[in-house]
C-alpha cells in the first residue's frame, strides 16, 4: 500500500469524526490500526485528532513501525500507552474523544477515565470498520491474487480426495500450499467428509474419505493481509439421486444470491434470496447460518448477509455468498464465492467450477 492510500484513509476518518461531532478517536483494535496506518505488529495504539495523528508502541517495534507506519507521529516508550498520551499532552482538556466500544474492556476504560478525567470519552461502534468495508483498488487487487491462489490450490488437492486419504491430510496440505504461494491460510481449513459435513464449522479429523461421501472443503488463501474464502462440495465415487437433489438446491440458492447482490440492495434481501428458495424446496430447517459476510484484513467483517441485517450494500464491498444445507448423520453441502459488489451486479472472483464434481 502506498502512503497516498493511507493518507486518504486518514482524511476519510477525520471527515467521519467531524460528522459524529468528535474531536478525535482512540484506536486500539489491531486490525483497525493496520488499516489506518499500516502497522502489523501485536502492540500499538493510534490517536487521531484534528490537531494531529499519533502512533504509540514499545521498543520491540522501533524499526518495524519506522518502516510501516504512514501519516502518524510515532511515540515509542515502555510506559503504558495512556501514560505516553498524557506525558506528551496529546489530548486537549474538554475534548470529545471517541473510543472503540466493541474493543475496549472495562479495565482500559477505567484507566482512560482516571488518566483523563477532563476528556469526554464517547463510545463508538464500527467507525473504522465501516470505512474499511469499501475497498480501494489496491485492496481489490490483493483479493484477486488471494482468490487466484485459492482456486489453484483447490485444483492441486483434488487427487487427494479419494479413499486412503484423511481430512487432516488434506487440510495440512492446503495450509502448506497457501504458505508456499501466498501469505498463508486465511483461516483454519474445514475439510469435512460424510456425516462430518453436517457440521458447518467442522474440525478436520482422521476420518478417511469413502465412496458416496460429500466433502465440504471450506479453505482459502491470504495475500497482502486480505482474506479469500471459498467452499466447494464434491462427492467421492458416485452421486445418488439425493446427492444431486441437495446439491442442486444449494447451487440454485447460491446463484440467486449472486444474481441479486449489487450496490443499494439490502443485505437482508440477499439473504432472503437464498433462504426463501431453500425453504421452498423443503430444506429450510437445515440452513442454519447467514448467507455471507464481508471480507478484509479479517475473515469476517461488515457488512453481513443475515435475516436481521440492517446493512445496505455499497460499491466495492467484498462479500461471500455461501448458502448451505446440513443433514445430520448424512452430510452437508455448501457453495461459497467471493464477490465484488458493483453498481449493476456483482463480480464473482472464484473460477473453480460450481457444477457437482464426482471424484473417481
């Protein structure tokens, strides 16, 4: 990411703070810190005010922060971050400063109130997250590479999806290849065969693949910090009428979600497009999660496709669309793509086929 990208993000953040009548924002969530200034370490705080922008960390990150942090004055000390802010007079009396209410624990909040009893601390939600949900070109380029790696690795592990191999063996191979081709795995892979596929977030086991098993493979790469997310569900050996029926329902539901997703459409509508169809086909009670979620520097970000969502899609949101059916004791099917939201539709990034694949 170039300096100009971070400067633009910081300008956008200050504009939002003005809209919220805030004099500044204390950022403590590490993902949000990375988004706003580029720092990837494990300890840092950002304070953004109209008077200045300040990054605070400790001596472990002298060189790393020098290389990574863009647009912020750096303060490096072994003291607590709040003490550093106080010692350097980085906050004005009677200022109204937001903090990330979803990420600040009570102990930190109590220290904020004690150290700065003349500051009006105001809890905020999703300020940086909402900014980060709309991707710029450099982010979209990173997603494209992450998805390309994901597609490539999926094709490479197909020969392992047969009797004699286990869920764990495939999961470990996926991880190894993601680390070889990119920045590693976006999340711990799900490889779930037969009845294990009825668990939406199954953990890979030593179960071997068997003829007649659906295999739910939910796994993806990460590139430049950005997470892909893909699920495909092939079947081993032979597909029965039931395999074809369940798969066809999920595939059609997933396509309906892709067809409706565009800027200005509510996330609730996209969820309904998949859910209503699965319900009409008699499998509604077996669809037990939301239709998808935003992607970014974390695997699950805003907005989200869910029945209760109040979010509206914006251009350049990057989303998953991933309906599924899960039948206890038998197996499950999930089909998932990553999509870029456009004004007139969505661009599906994944190139891996969504037709039912029967593995010899």
